[in-house]
């Protein structure tokens, strides 16, 4: 007799050798769940070595899926079910499994050789070390081969189908339909009918095994989440960023140019844009980070919507050029997909420790706009918004994302483009509308202080510009002391004025209370879930998630006043906290973590609770 | 192709030129202005891009579009300008410090990419703007402010470096020869690809007369060889000297009883090996400094290939439609009844 239980949400991690197809298996599980109406969030966990030896811990590749009947905002703290295709996968991921959590293991792979590669002295399936978990031990490899014995494919192909067998098991376990995956298999291997047959047979065999084996005593249902009507797709942060720029370019009627140098975890933005030459995107892989941004500056000089993408160490190299873009007053978007630092740091791990660098990391008084995206799908809106501000105000904008949201994926309600992502105005000079007698490239817009965008090719407006200080009126080189001060003030004022053109800061929760949680960037998911949990417990806690950091929305100061305490969780040692405290004279506390890992919801709940009870 | 009709004066900006009196940069500026008036390119389509250093002030003095950028990065910024708008005529102005030291990486990559732009390197073999330190082209042992006991560095030969990096047009000129320089610049403008012109330029303050042996009007004819494609390599005040190929070596010979003009090496600007030899052999007084267009090669430009690739993708996939991109891959519809 199998019990059927209903769950609010469930976290599953598929783990195996790099060659076991775990990314694909995880993606199939999440797609099926999304189509069945669950909210989802996913996160891939690749080894940092490209081709680590098979069977070793370094070679383990994982994919975590969080599905829910309620809103899901993170890939999940702890794992309800681990699928471990070999001993190394078990060893590398056991720590993330909840006590009494399920572990599906491929029994066939627990050979002496594999145990040794995973550095197990004894077989964990036999030595009692897993007694706190619920183990479903299945001969996945042999059963797959058995199930495919009538199908005309070679033995290597049969072995490769074992991930679908494991997927079939999880489908039965969580009441998923096989249909979406079957359709995908049929499309993917259209030209190889035997491979289609083999994969479908493995998937079904896995489901049947789970149904018939006594090891499975319960199945679980995760009902559809109450999700707004509309068309949905999955999107990861880097793809969303790339697409946001394509849309902005189209809406600004300015060609898109990206000058970039490969760096983890930002390279996928360059890869994605390189695919879209049908949109006229010009992608330039430069010889280094400096050439990346400098080519983008050149493209901006010549009238493109220019962007450059990087991560911490690359940002450090771009610093001087960012100053030039500030001095030139050019539209330019610089994306920093943050990773652990300093120096090379933790390239494949996430962190939020580049905020100070973005705000202050340049010589001279060098203000610019700093924004941060909050989740994978928000990268689209953020890239579009960063472009809008850059083009309207003739300023560089730094857009901060991070490794966690860049690689994480979630369902995204496909937006109504016309209403949400419409035309973008630029300062590009219309030669038919100007009076040549009075026009000057330093004549600013009265309201925004933005200079007009004059580009080579415009007849009669030829001008020279440098990184040397410019006369406020003529634009010519000036070393006049008072002029320099005026120019510094003007550049600062221009950025401050943008506060008039960004949405007011919103809160999740009441606009006054005992504790205000301030988060920014990629920690939104865990922060909002933690705050909601406390709100449900009756605590007077609100969340202020910041997207705009320089300039800040005009109402931030007034919000702070209405709370007795403030806590700022950050994946750094307190960078936003220092800024908020010094800017507004408050005494916000920090909850800080620099382990290369995202926040767990549970640790934030605990931290906020502690802050609430403190005297 | 163009109706543009200019004189040199049309390219003089309203800015006062602020180089030291007697600086070689004045002649380079005038030669460039003369060349720009000759190329037929429209003024508004011309962009001068420079880095940092004395030479890099030049864009302020040319009445066209000009960008004075940051140290060493002019080739990168110029690349972005040209790729963004291939219709522009882009000139990179740099020096031996700017182009070969801090900007060495961008220099070599610009050479290999072959974006259609012209790089003029003012080689005075010294840092002028920072008041006299040795540069990557200074001779070993040079006594400067930062090397009071002599520099320990070996020098780059900019021409060899450029050829090694894959440059498709190499010319050399003297700041005392505006005519030769203007011709090299016009040739560079006609060349489709990255053109590199090295100009031997005198710094009157920190490295005066460093090029004097071959640059001054008296010794120049005997110390330099102006090569012309398809012409025998003759030089000398009396045009009585020439170059022959002896085995794998170049040799200076006297014309007379033993050697006639027809015995001399004929310049072939398409011969890359010869170009290397001419750069490397240039060692006055033992071998004349070779000037003029040393090398030229036809090769597709980067920006042309970039445009072609975009065209080809658009022809195959059709013009991108953003909504279709959003709906690409798997999508699903959520429809709640309530």
C-alpha cells in the first residue's frame, strides 16, 4: 500500500558524473513541473574543473530543482530527495540532504573501484552510515540495459539512457506525468527513432520500477501553484541579461555592441549575444578586459548602445576606462556578474562583495549609476532599465548581478513588450531639428543635465574630446580651478537627478514596524521568503529590497525612520550597511556571510528572529 | 567617391598647438592635415583617436572628430568606433611609450585583426610627457632620469613587431620629410586593413638628435633608402648606392663598374620576408634606414567580415523578431478559471 501525501514544496538534487546527463535530467524535471503548474527555481552546480576524472568527487555535476504549490523564490535550502548516480555523487551531496530525506542511489555503480575513487573505505550502502536517511537502492544501470534489450541501439547508448530511468523514478515518486519529457525526446532525436524508443523505454521502466518496488512506501503530490495567467518560459539570469539588451537596442533604435573578454561567470552573456546576429548584434571578443570596455566606449562614441560584461577581477581592470566614460559622458552599460573575491577568489561561487568597487572604485570624483538585479528573470528588466538610464542621461551604468542568479533559472511570465518595454529615448542629435548657430555639444538638457549625443558622421558638428577636464561651456581642455569644481559638481548632480526618474522604493509588508530588513541584488529570494515566514508568525517585519543603489530612490530615508531596528543581510562583510549607516545616520545591523554560498531561508529567519528579541 | 574638396587649412582646429618649439610633432601634424585634405574623405567622417603622451594631443589640433583617450588604449577605442560605423576613416595617433609599452597588447591585437584603420606611431625613443624616461624603443644602456646608470632593456623594433603580429601595411617615415610622410599616410588611407606607419620623431628636450644621423638634411640621402614598389633599391646623394641580395643577406653596394642598377634588388611590397629584412637591416651608417611603404598585403578586413556574417545570418534566419525570441524553446500557458 502506497500512501499519497501532499506537499507545499519539494527540493530535488540530481547528482552524477559529468557525463551522466544530470543537467538534462534536472532540466526535464523542472520543465515537467513548470508545465504541470508548479512554481520552480533551479540551480546548476558544475564542477570547476572542465573534465575531472570520472567517478571522482571533483567530477560530480549537480542540478537542484525546487518546485512548489506556492511561490518559489530560491532553489531551496536543503534537499528532500537526492538522486546519486555513483558513490562520488553521494559523498559530495550527502551534507545537503535533510535528516530522513530520500536518497535514490544507483546500486550498480557502487563497485569497489568507484568506492575507492570516491574515497569510501567501506560501502555506505552496507555500513550503516546512511541509517538516518531513507535509501531507495535501485540497480539503475542493469535495469536500464535489461529494459532496452529488444531495442536496436549499441550498448554505450543504452548505458546513457540510465538518467532517464532515474528521472522516471522521480516522476512516479512525485506524481509527474511522463508526457512533457516524451514529447521532448521525440523532438530532440527526431532523426534517430531507435534512440527515441530507447530513452522512452528507460523513462517508463524507471517509473514502473518505482511503482513496483517495496522501497517506495509513499508518493508525494505538489499541486499547481496559484500563478498568474499568461504564457511562461524558463529563463536564467545571463540569458535574461542578454535579451534585455537586445530589447533595449531595438527600442532605442541604436545598434547593440558588446565588447567583452571571457570570464566566469559572465561569459554566457557574450555567448548568448553572439547567437543573435539576426538582430544585428555586433559582438567583439577583445584581447583583454580593458580592450573590452574600450571597444565599447568607442562604439558608444560612434552611436551604438554599447555594453561590456565582466566579473570582479575584470571590473578592476576596467576601472580607468569607466572613468573615461564618465568624463566623456557616454551611454555605456557595464555588467558585473559578481563572484567570490578578492583577486581570483572563488570564480564559480557567488558573492556580493563588489558593491564598494562599483560605487567608489575609480580615481577622482567619478559618480555613476549602480543598479542590481534581484533574480534571474529580473535581469531582463534590469538590463533594459540600465540601458534606458544610460541613453537618457548619457552616463555609464554599472549593473550588478551575481553567479547565483546568473546561472539560476526560474519560470518567467513572458512580458507584454509594448506596454512594459516600449521605446527608449536617446540624446542622439537629430540634424534636422537643431539650430547650427546655437548648437553646442556641451549644451545640456535643462532637466537632466545630459549632453547631446553627437557622433562622427554628423556634418558640421565635429568636436574634440578627451579625458582631460573640459571647460563647462566650450568643452575645450581647461585647468581652471573653479571650472574643475563646477564640472565635478555637475557630474554628481546629473547622477543625483536620476532619482527623480526611478520608481519610489517599495516595501513588502507594513510601512512601519519592529524590524526592517534591507536586501539588495541576488539575495532577494531568500530574504523575501524569510520575511514572509516571520510575517506569517505575526512579527512586525518588512522587507525593503533595493534595486537602485546609486542614486537611491528619494523615499529611502523616510522609510528607515519608521522602523525600530534595521538589519541588512549581505553576502559580504557589510558594504550596503556601511553606506546606509553613513548616508542616513542610522545604526543598521548586518547579517553577513562570505562562504561563496547563497543565504538559506532558515538562517535568515533565525538571524531576523534574533535581531527582534535583542534588547 | 567623395565631393569633399579641402586644403590643409580646413583641418586646422581653433586650438593653439602646444608642443615644444622645434618638436617633430608639428611636421607630423601638418603632414597628416595635408594627407587628410588629399584622401577625399569627408571631414565629418574622419576620426582621430589617441592615447596619452605628447603625440596624443594631436586630435585636439585636427578639425574633424577627435578623441583623446587613456594611456595605451587608443587602438581599442578606435576599433569600437570603426566596427560600430565602418564608413568612418579612423586614425590612431600614438607614441613609442603609449603604443608599445602600456598599450603593447592592444597594438599587436590591432595588427592581427586587420580592422581598416591607420596607426601612426611617433617614435622619439623616449618618454617626453613624463619628462624623460627610457621607452621600449630606447637603445640599451640609455642614460635617463630613471636609468642614471644606463637602461638594461633591449629595444623593440616596431616594424618587426607589427609584421610579426600580422600587420598588412607597414610604412616608415621621417619627421624631417613631410612629403614622404604624407605619401605614406595617403597610402595607408587607401589600404584596406590596419596600416602602420612608424615616424622617426625628434624630441628636442629629452632626446634631441636621436634620429639625426639619418634624419638631417645633409646626411639623409646617404643614410636612408626610400623604397618604391617595383623599383630598384637605389639611394645616396649621387644615387650611386644600392642594395643587392647576396645569398640570404642584403648588402650595400656602390654602383659603377661592378654593379649596375639592373643588378640591384627590386622592391616588392608584397614580399613579407623582404619586409622583415628591410626593417632588421636598417642600421645607419652600416645600412641605410629603409623608408616608404615596406609591406602591403591584401586581406579581408575585420569589419567587412563582421558585416558579412550578420548579413549571412539574417539571410538564413531572417531579421530577428524579438517576440519570437521570447517564445523560442519551451513555453507553457497558465490559465486559471477563476
